[in-house]
């Protein structure tokens, strides 16, 4: 369940949450350092989300990160909840190796474990039910999301919390008018991304169409006390080297995939943006920023 976020779907999963399902050609060992760096870029957002979770989840014994990627978020959980044992679950063993190494560096390895396998079935390997199960943009890569939520809920201890990071808003990296091409490029990319995501979902094994009302789906899984909060990442221009690298990776990934749906002018603009030798490129522009909104939904298993 490797996390490679470029935004909110697999097409945008390069910073440490999400999941390329069925893409066996991906070299996760090679991608690991970039995924880890991108997840670190979002650390402040995750820290605020965890502070919010801590109001609801008091002194959890076991926290499971379902779709952990290289373990940046898993280790933040270890720091936020110093009394908890953390289990990072992912389909990529190379990324779990990075997670274990990170836990070692941060001094939390004594209460940090990993399990390799595909969600949701791999959760059957847990020795104990979870007090907090965190699934950050991994659920929407499972064909039957309702069945997966029921499986997640079944792995919770009585009184345990399921936390989903799903939805939010499309990211923004550039002003509406960037001085080249037709203004509004990112809005047009959003429309193409939405179509791509619909196709991606439809092609998943066992796909079931589902209204994306996450609180209602959590309730349908038998959970109570649903709550929702959205967290903002606001990294204004001029972008740091790490933020700029993230934007370059995100739009480069989009350019590779989005050959259908954008017109020739928009594709030419994207080509200029990702060309390091172009004066107007993302590599050189002073107006590059990162503005993203990610939404967390929680619900509790009855005691």
C-alpha cells in the first residue's frame, strides 16, 4: 500500500500517502527517498491532524498506519503518542525498510513494527485490535470501499477510532495567470484529473461505485460519533527547495499522464513549466507555492 502522493489521488500521491494499486513496475526502493522528503514537507499538516486526534483518542495502546509508505506519518504518531505501539502496514517492503530505519533514527524502534501486505486482508495479521487505525488516502485504491471500511472497523478495539484522510481540495501551486499560456491551467488540470480518478476507480478489482459521503460510510460500517476536520498546508512563495521539488515532481507526473484531455496549448505550457532550461519553468519561477487542504474523518467503535 505504497504512498506516493502528488495530490489527492494516485495521480497525486507523491508525498507519502496514497497508493499505486496494481502498478508492479514501480521501483519503490528508488522512489523511497523522494516519497520520504515529500511526506516531510507535509509534517506540519500531519502534526495538526494528530493534535486534533489526540483530543478524541486518549492514551492509545496500539496505533496502526494502514498504507504507511516510508513511515514519516507512522513516526509522527510515535512522537505524538509516546505510550503507544505503532504498526506501519504497507504493500512495499522497501518502503517499510525505510520506515524501520526512520524509527531507529528517531529512537522509537522499541515500539515500532511493520507488516507487509495488501489492505484490508493484511490487517488480519495484527496481534491485537487497534485503538487508532489511520488510513491516509489508501482506502480509495480499494475496489469495494464499504467492505474495506467494515474490515477496518473489525480490527478496532472497543472504543477504538478509525481515522480516514480522504478528500479535501485540489492543490494550487501557481497563480491563475502565470504569464505563459491561457490563464486557469490548474483548474483545467483538475477537471482532467477528476476524469482520470473516475477511470482509475472503475478499473480496480471488485470495484463498487460509492457516494463519497465518508461519515455515512463510517456509520454504515457500524461506527459512531463521526467527526470531520480539514487541515491546510500553506507554504507561500517563494517556495523552499523542498517545496519547489515537490511541485516539480507533481506537475511532471501530471504531464506524463495527462496527454488526453488537455489541449495543445496547455500541454505546451506544461512542457515549459517542467523544463529546467526554460526561464518560465517551475525550477526558476519566484511565484511557486504550495496550498493544499486535506480532510480527516473519524468515527468510533462502540465500547
